[in-house]
C-alpha cells in the first residue's frame, strides 16, 4: 500500500476479510486464504477515491469521495461488489459525503452539512440492500472531515461542521465539553 497522504480506514467482516481504503484505492486482506487484493473492475468495484469503509450485517460498504456514492459488497464477501440497480442514493442534503459509521445496527453517513441514518430492514432478502433511510432523522450540521469521525462504545464521536465536539448516541446528539463530558 503506497502512502497517499489521505485518510485511511479499515474494517473486518466475520469471514476474516479486512478491507482498507486510503483515498486512492481499496484493498482486501483475506486472512483465511492469505491473499491481498486491490479492488478493481474484476471485483465489480469502480470507484477511484474510496474514503471510508464499514462492515454492517455481513455487508462491506465503501464510500467514494469523488462521487459521494457508495458500493455495497455481496453478503459475507468483501471481494465482490455487484453492480446493483436498486442501491438507494445518498441525499444531497449531505453536500459532500465524508464518512461512514455504524451504531446499533444502523448505518450513519456523515456529510459536510448533514448526517443520514439508515436503519436495518429485517423483512428483506439478505441479498438485497437491507437498509432504509430514516426520513425522521435530521441534523443541520455534519462532520468537518473524514478523519474526525470515530466510533466508541455506544457512541459515535465527531467534530461537527460547526467545529463543536459531538457525540451521537442511540438517543440522539450531545455536545461535549473539552473533558469529554456531555453538556446540557
């Protein structure tokens, strides 16, 4: 992996496949087969600027900086990204999609001006995209950059586009003081 100077993220699925994105490429280290693969068209992967990756409910999801789009793997296989015609699009309210994170089986997409929450849809076939956008979840600010979003235990911490430290919990948002405690 060559140094790009861009943010690096990685996540691992239950099949011991580690996916790494570095802003220029996406890679998968398959620990069961001792292989290292740079994702490309052979795997159905067409993005050129993958900036964020997360694994949720057997799917590996990669976000692209250039297009603000995403690509979703087949279940249990981070090496296959089928071209899905029915993949929902990310709302334009995010302006520029920057980072992905998960919390309690929900997918959060952090943009420069907003955050979207996608909830698990348990009634679908697991070979279809298993999430629905939560149209009731709304924020008027996003994240400053890809690097400023990190998941903790039952919280996602981030620096908001208003330059305020924030925590996203299952119950909502909290402003944080400089010592990490919640402000009222």
